[in-house]
C-alpha cells in the first residue's frame, strides 16, 4: 500500500465531520508510541513551551546520570540514545529556539560528563557535529537571541 501525500490527506480530512476526526486521531494514537507522544505534546504542552523545555531538560539530566560508565562503548551507545530521544522531542516542538536551547543543554551535559569525552574520538566528533548544527540553527533566530546563544555556544567550544 502506498501512503497518500500530505496534500491528499489534508483535502480528505476537510470533508470529515468532527466525530470522524476524533475517531481517526484516537485510532492513530494506538498504533505508535511516537504518535501518542506527539498528540500529548500538541494537546497539553504546546501552549507551555517553557515547561516543555524544562521537562525535556530534566529527562536528559536523568538519562545522563543513568549512563553505564564501565567502558566508552556503553557511554557512546547511551549518548546516541539520548541524542535520538532529544531530536524526537525537538521534532515535536518544531520551534527553532527550543531546538537550540535543548541542544545547548545536551552539549553542556556532554562536556561536563565524567569520564571526559576528550579520551574518545567518536564522542568528540559527535559533540563537535552538534556544536556545528547549533551554530547553523542560531543563525536562523532573532538577532538578540543569536547574540545570547552565540555566547553560550562559544563557552562550549573545546
């Protein structure tokens, strides 16, 4: 089965009544955890972006404390998992400023992580890629925000 385009879906949804739309949304939320998480964000947290950012930051902090530090293999695996979850939360928000704030927080935690990421090339490369990505995203923000986040970014550069 080939999936319909977003335009086709939009046209079809315009012809449905509210009860049918509600049933479709609920059915969609049952199939994938990500669909349910996105629906939760849109219904409960989209109006409170600051609270959402703080929630995600606390989850990142918790995940960093749970990392198995016995070897760099486990550290790399865990850091990639944290970054994957973070990107998912950023995608839910779609807000450029939220994206920059969360990625900066991730990089701060990674820089301060013990044992140091300086001893592992893969982690250093991951860290530098994120800094480059943040730098590009900062350029898309308002000038005042560019300056503020630019200062934070400079502090993070190794």
